[in-house]
C-alpha cells in the first residue's frame, strides 16, 4: 500500500463500529506501482479509524487480500464472497458479515462497471449488465442491509460524477450512476425512522486501477485532467476520507445528500 495515514488512537472516528464494505477488493494487474482501488482504501481507512470490517467481493482472492490488510491494522477483518447482483447471495453476504462481526453499524456499497460506446455501440446486453451491477446491486444491498443495521447506523453508496452529466461514452454507465441519486434519497427517507443515515459519495477522476484502464481506452478522460481546478486526479484515499466522515458521528445530521469528490471539476 503506497500511502498510509495514521489515525489518532485517542480520536478514531469509527472506534468499535462494525462495517460491511461491498466491493472491497482491488483487481490485480501487471503494474507493480498500481494504485489502490476505492473499495480497498475505504476498508483499510475504516480499520485505521477503529472499525471492524467485513470485506465483501465477488472475487475471493480480492476480498481476502483486503481482509488481511484490515487485520494488519489491529482490528477484525473478515472476507465475505458473493455476487452483489444476485438477491440470495446479497442477502447471504449481509447475514455472514453481521454474524462474523457481531452486528453491523455501517454499510458501504462500492460497485460499478461501464460497457458500451454510445447508443449505437451499446447492446441491450451491455445495458442490462451495467444496470444490474450499478443500480440493482445497490438496491439489493440496501434492501437486505438496512434491516441488519443497528439504529443510528450509516449507509454510504459510491457513485460517480457521470451521474451529474454525460461524462462517459457509456449511456448505461451514466444512466445507472444518475439513478443512485434517487436511490439514496429514498433509502434516507425510509431509514430515518431508525436514525439511520444514507448518503452518496460522488467521485470524479480518481487514480485507481479501473481509472487507469479507462484512461488507456479513452483519451478524452486524460485530457480532462487539465480542466480540474486542483490540477490533478484524486486518490482512493481521498474518496475513503469522505466515506469515513459520512460513516462517523461527525456527519450525524447529514442524510440524503451527495458529497462530490472531484477537485472542483463540476463546480468551477
């Protein structure tokens, strides 16, 4: 892990919390200098802030690797394997995580893919696959995760600035990420009766393995770097900081909101 930020043990934001991160793995690639992915950074930072973390992923190796990093921070880390788009497996992931950690206080849903190029280059199968992971999976996670959360808990979905505008060449990706804004508001409304908050973190151009793959395929993504007011991409750790804040009591009066992490790209 290239970057390590030590948390002050006297003021750790998630001390004693039990958090399930769905999409906690980072896919391996051939680059030894490859950055960490959002899900892994979220899980590790939650651990550094005192939380026990269930690391869920469809890939057993990826989930296990993240769980080992969590455990290395001196808290409980467990790997859970399941397909987030499958209703039975989604419910089982929540049950297994709650059993392993002794309950749940936080849920993070970090899933997404992009397929297709424009309307003409996007097949109905591309559309269905993207919507299944990018919107159905978060719906299932909320459906089964909300009843398992302790009162006063927190749910954080990970979206994309592609949900704010037509930011990619994939109509399915842009549409699915836009849908998360509606989902988070509905979940926040339902969850409020138990004091549970739900929010959406909206990353812009982030230097992750998936981000680098996207840049390699689409030159326009790299060209956009120059238009970012802060003149750089973000890191997965900066996304994780936003998530940790929303999971913590420091965001106790924030729900149904979207926190954009994009270096000012969509605001300036």
